[in-house]
């Protein structure tokens, strides 16, 4: 990872995250921001489950997408933004836990396209359990009306 810093990405990410209604709806919170890596956590809540009482794949996908996208935000200039253009999710184990951790990490930075990998973990007593992985492709958006930081 290169050492290019584009302003105070921590504050830009926190402000952007605060504007995400989807993340508020699932009670997600940012718990770690560093260059190329972002972590989001959320508590277990029955309103986020599917019919078998496990965390819904859509919730898992949304949290992983946000973590990967915000990891990309750490690499871009302050007046640019990110839009996801593709992702693939592998659901590896049922989403059962007291809390969930979603980590996005940059795999391939770029000037137009950024690739990130995400991992989702269920947290209870004992070690965290890997429940999902994501590979995400994002496009850097510059100078487009209505889409900024």
C-alpha cells in the first residue's frame, strides 16, 4: 500500500457514514479506520434475521459493501467519492452471534478502479467465526453532480 494521504480521511469517512440511512437502520457503527482498512460492527437483532433466525445475507452484504467502500475512501482525494460497481459474496457459515464484525481491506488501489476484499465475522464466546467474504470493485467518482464525499 502506498503512503499517500488525502487529507483527514477519518473525519470524511465518519461524516459520510453518519449520512447512511441503511447503516443507521441496522445499528452499524464504525469501529476502526486506518489507511486501506475499515471495520464496522453491529449487534445481533432479530429484526435483521431471515426466517431461520440467522443474520440475513442482505445485511451481511450491505455491511461488507460499506466496509470495503470506506476502505477505498481512505485512498482517494477529498473531493472524490466511491461507487461500488460489482461485488461477490461467499456466505461461509450461518450468521449466529452476539455481535458481528465486517472488515474491508484494499487489495488493489488504482486511480479509477479500486478492488477490496471483505470478511465478516460472528462474535460470541470464544474466537470470532468467519461467516462471509466479499470481493468488491469500486469506481472513483470525480466531478459528478450529486455525488461527493
